[in-house]
C-alpha cells in the first residue's frame, strides 16, 4: 500500500525508532515518518542533513522539536484526528475496569482459581461526576460516552467551548474546583509547557478523596511523585494510565541500568514508575489507547496524504510553527 501510494520514490521501512541514541544508518533521507516513541531533537536533525520533511503518525507532536525543525527549514506534518472515539473508548474501559475492579477479579481467578468476592466490591458510575480535562475532539467524545452512562460531567479547558457545553450539557470549572468535585478525572489535553505537571503536588491534594484518575493523554501532564503519594495516602482510590512520565526510558531497561546521561530527576521518575507498576490499585497499559485496526488505517491514510502533499509541493496538516 505504501509503495503503491508513492511510486518512483525510494522507500526504506524500519521498525526502529529514531532518537539521539538510535539514529538511522543512512543519513540522506529527504523525508522520514515517525511515531510518538521517536524523539526528533537538534541532534537528530544534525545527523540527517538532507532532511526536508517529517511526517509524524500521531495527533500529538511533543516528541518533535518544532523550533529546531523550523530553524532547519524542515516541515512537519501530523494526523489531526484519527481516533477520537478510539482513545475515548479505551479511557472509559479503564474507568470501568477500575471502578468495578474487573482486573482484580480476572487475576484472582487466573492466579488462584478463586471465586471469592472479598475485595471485589465496586462502585456504580451512574449518577457520579466525571471531570474531563481538555474538551477537544477526544474530550468531547468522552463526554458523550459519560452522558450515556448517566454521569454528571464537569470540564476544564483554557479555551472553553460554550456551544458544546450548552448542546451536550456539561459545565466548565476552574481546575481546582473540578478536582474537588469529581469522582473520576480523565485527562485529554495536549502536552506542552503549560500542561507540564498540570496535576502536581500542590493541586493533587484538592482531589475528592477516593476519586479515580485516568490518563490516556501524555505522561508528563501528571507529576509522578505526586501521583504515587496520592495513591499511597488514599486521596486517589486508583489510577488507569496508558502513558507514563519518562515512559520511553522506563520501557528501555538497559538504558535505565547503564545510562550515565540520565538526570537525577529522570532516574527518580523511572523508579516511581516501577512503584506504580507494583501497586494493586493501578492499571498501566503500554500507550495502547490508539491501537485499533480502524484507527491504524486512518493514521496510515492521512500520513500517506501528508507525504504525497510534500512530494507534490503542497504540504498539508503542518504543525504550528513549521
């Protein structure tokens, strides 16, 4: 499919990510396509002197240094929307799994052949309040699903969508108030300097005691150390995480064990991630919320259109600033 869409061009297909420590053997590419596990830095750009175009197969693009790309006259395209319902469905699956303790019941039967109900009592979500942080396309899809379950919906976004709030029946609040009133909090905001540690040591204490936190957005939106503390002291009853802070390094144990280049805070965060993995009230999945057949087809289709646009001299879906 890819070769058929780009006839007359030399294509190199690789399963490897690209980052400062994993550079391609060849350096004469005019264009590269990457996913969120890659990291496009000034060092990577310097190693690819012929590069003119990057197509990231994702909606988020915080793994691409846009300023460095602009300085090198490298255009960057992204996939504006491929999985609004895909990610929202996954996030809600985590909510149901947590609130009904489904994962515990499954583990108990598989590991102990036990049908004992002790410790498996859950919580109805009908009539409960969900706080949606970020009311873009995925956030609004979450609101639709939550409404279908009979939940009350609160929302926070620096750019409120008043029309959506009126039509869908939800209320915008300041972040601090949302945290204090929500039984479930679900994150759907992009990651940038303004959302780094949006949930942190200061405001996590405001969360309604016994609430659940779900993050299918980006790991660094939540301060890991604060999350661990809130789970330990009972502020949070549980967490569902499809993303982790420093998740790339956490996945790569060899890098963790041998890297002198990691900063002290990065090492601390990775240790905290390992603590999260061992907690019985935490569900962690491997950045898998996007991963359905339908979403992958949409990602590939849009990415091919983006590459074809670059080849034709009419680039499309460019990220801001490139």
